[in-house]
C-alpha cells in the first residue's frame, strides 16, 4: 500500500516567532468562525494524489466546511474533499519556505481549493494581501488595493488589524464588515469581553440596588 506519512524531515524548516504566532492566530480565528461541523487545519500535510505521496502541500491554515473536526494528522482530499480555503503567511526570506508561492498556488489549483489568501506582513501597504479564486479550473487573482478582501468561504472579510497582544504587528484578521469594526474575536479577546460584560452587569445591578435603598430611606 502507498504510505502517506504525516511528517517529513525535508519539509521541516525553521520559522520566525512572528510567523508562528501569526499562523496560530489565524487557526484560532478560523476555529472561532466555524463550529465543530467544519474542519480547520494548520501546517498539516494535504495530500491530493492517492498514488503519489510527494503530491502534497502544508498550508499555514486551511478550512473545510461541512466535514466534522477530528484530530487528523494529515488531510487526504480523496477522503475528505479539497479545502474550501487555504491561507499562507508569507516569509520575506524565500529560503525559509519549502515551496515558493507560485508552486504552492499550482498545488492548490491541482487540489481544487476554491479560495486562497496570502498575507505578507513586510510588504508595502496595498500589497500585503493577495487572493485567488478557482474559476473553471484556473486560479484567478483578485484586484486588492486596500488590504481588505472578502472571505467568500465564510461570508466574512479579511482585514489587517492588531492581533498579537504584545506586538503592534498587523495581523490577518476576520471581520463581519469591510471596515474591520467588528472583528471575529480571538479566545483571549472573547474571554476579556465576557469579563467586561460581567463587570458592567454587576455595576449596573449595584447601582439599581443603591438607587432603591435611597428611595426607601426617603
């Protein structure tokens, strides 16, 4: 039988801490944006040829809708289908990448990925975000000049906004609007917002009690 190993020493490349954290953030946001009926991966091999294990890629993040999440070691498109969305966080040093972007795009096209988004944090404003859609078997690049583009797989928007707590680096984020005024929260942001709502509710309740006591004293 043909083997499809979940790891390959030839693919293990060093990555910067910023790249790692940006990828982790994107995984968290995709996980927040969907429920357990959809699958999210990050840097696992995606195999797309059942006869050739070398035909693979390892997107920084990917999403498959309507396939229940499992703790998969690798993804086989002939078993679960092609990802609906693949995301790449680009490095300024191509030597750190196992495959250059053009080769990744060709493999994503062969997989049948419907939507691809690439973010280069070090590019100039207006050039940091690129995206492609699969149309009639070919990848067609979108025109982007404002660092904002739709996430068609989720009906959301890709925007650039702070996302690393101790770093002002702009991160690739998901939002419900093109202005980025309503961001999909990270788990930390959601927990912080929940605590703030709880604190506000307690303060409001205490204020009402104080108001009632003042009225009773009169």
